[in-house]
C-alpha cells in the first residue's frame, strides 16, 4: 500500500506520455525541415528566374505541414520525398518559364 503522497500509478503509465512528446518533437522537426528546405528552394528558383518582387509563398507552410503530418502518420521518409517532388516541380516550372521567355524573345527579334 502506498504511503501518503506517493502515487500508485505504475511506471509504465508514463511511457505513453513520453512517447507522445517525442512524436510531437518529431513532427515539429519535420515541419521545420520541410518549411526551411522549401523556402530555400523557393528563394533559389525565384532568384534564378530574376523576379524582383513576389508574394509570400503559401506553399512553404503547406509543405511544412505536409512533411510533419506525413512523417507522423506514414513514414519519416515522406519528408525527403515531398521535398524532392517540390524541387522537381519547381525545376520544371523554371524550365518552362525559360522556354517561354526565349520563345518570346526570338519572336520579338524577328519583327
């Protein structure tokens, strides 16, 4: 029988709380990594494209949330997969912008 002031809850009951805290830390880390890496990619492709002004990139937060949630519910490997997909999509968009700009420049040079 426990003495006065002692808890009668077994140590195994605290394991769930500790596991939950480490899972939340993992989600926060994946959110930060996803947001930071996607922000760097966004700024890099914006700089390459020569844009002088742009609006706040909502995709950065969306990718951060996606990385955090998928790392928790699917796999921690979802974060690099999401970042690679975002990088490939950004590279394709940059390439298409360059093709369009070159095409437009050659058409105006002919006139």
